[in-house]
């Protein structure tokens, strides 16, 4: 177990890049690494070894993915100022570089690129940025204006700087994952995106660098979020196509019922601030159709904002058209935030 080289400057990365064995698998992070990041590092290591990636499965990857080759895992650690608004937690965001490097060493990471902000944005905030489009302006994009512009801009820069064959992202940030996939397809980037299921602590809370802001009382309150998602999943599994009490306009009957079940749990905790809860298509974040969908939610517990999501499979319901598509447009239930 050796500590991977720590690259601070773009020039150092450029010098190291030609010597990285292919395939190069990138894991972009903001540091303060936890069990969720560890799962990404393991998936990246497997992809680098030709174990699991789409490229290894015979996709149009440009890399050598022969089974047994070890490839490279490149981790970036950068708290991107572009995705924080004034008043958000940029300054107090946890920075734990030494512990991060230790985890990277444990997981066989090849190199870590952790540039200072001035290295990434030498002229200050860039003038030309990535417009995330309509998916970037709803849900997280609505509550954090400019957030996805900042995320996609830094992700694109990191893709250019590291030129990965594969990049690994967490399903925990489902809207970000959908947008990164969209960025890759809409701008013809030549890499494969892999995703990793959300890692949770034993009490059900999704691991997050921001969980350390939570007091024990806040954490108890925050557990309402995964509980609400589980209630939504249970409603979906029960196959109840009717909207439950308080469901409001939730798209298809099944989606509305799932949303209502989750919302009911959230509303039982008045101390919890609810930004949104919705049942959406995992790729477009538009209205969910019968089949695979996501319950997405954002809440605030004691001043800490948390997002989470859970997969569901929506049964067909009586309000879908003859082609099986949901015919309702108003899926968010704006009045029900
Ligand atoms: P962050 O450092 O928070 O920007 O996250 C870096 C990457 O780790 C993103 O792709 C996240 O989706 C992913 N990630 C964060 N938390 C989790 C988790 N609990 N489970 C799986 N992936 C996660």
C-alpha cells in the first residue's frame, strides 16, 4: 500500500498523464472521502482492471481493457468554488487531504490531482461556462441556481485535463449523474460513464461529506429522509395505482401515490424543511412513466441541506395513454413543496 503521488499543478498532471497505464479511470470528488467515495474507488479499480466497465465489455472504448491489465485510477479532489453560491458552505466545507490520501492508498489509487482554486481558475471565475440546459434548472438547479453550471464546467475541465477512458459517479447525486451523461452525449465526449449505487450508514442515512455538520439531534431528524424514501418504495412495491391522501398532482396515479407516501413521512416531522419530493424519470428528470423511476428529495435538518433518492419500479396505471405514456404534465405538485 503506497501513498499515490499528489499532483497539485496542471503541468504536473500533464507530465504524469502519458505514463498512466490504460484504461485511465477517473473519480472526481470534493474530498472529505467517506464510504460512498470508497465504493467509487473500488468500482474504478475494477473498471481499470477490465473487470466491469462498459469499455471492458467490448464498447467503443479507446483503451486497452484486456482482463488482467491493471490500468490506472485517477482521483481528483477539488472543492469547486464555482458550484457554491455566496452564503453556502464553501469556506467550511471539510478538507481532510491526509485522510483522503490514506484511503486512496488503501484502494490502490494510481495518482491524486488536488489543485488549488487558482490553478483551476487562474483568471478568477471563467467567462465561458457550461449551460446545463433544462434538466439543470429544476430540482437542485432551482434551489441552487448556477449549481449545475458550476458542476458541469469543472467536470468538463477535469475531463479535458485527465482524458479518462471511464469516469465513475455516484447515484447518490442522481441529477448530477443524469446531467454528466447528457454532457457526454450532447458534446460527443469520448469516455464511458459508470455509476455506483448509493452507500448508506447502518441507520439508513446516505453517507455524505456534509453529514459531519449534523448534531445527534439533527441526524435523528435527517433519518426521516431515507425513511420517507423507503415508504415511497413500499408504496410502489404494493402496486397501488391510486393517489393517497395528500398526494396532490403527482403525475401518473402510481407516481402520485409513491410521492404521497414519501411526503406523508416528511410532513410528520415539522422541524424538517422540505425543498422538494418528486418521482421522476431517472434520465430526463421529467414525469415518471411506468417502469424504472426515482424518488428524489431534498430536505434541511438543523441548517444542513441533504439530498437523497431511491429507485422504484412504477406499475402501469389507469391514467396512462394507449401507448403506455403518462399523459399528465404537472408531476411536481408545486403547491406541495
Ligand atoms: P462529492 O465529493 O460529494 O462531490 O462526491 C463525489 C462523488 O461521490 C460523486 O459522484 C457522488 O455522487 C459520489 N458519492 C457521494 N456520496 C455517495 C454515496 N453515499 N454513495 C455513492 N456515491 C456517493
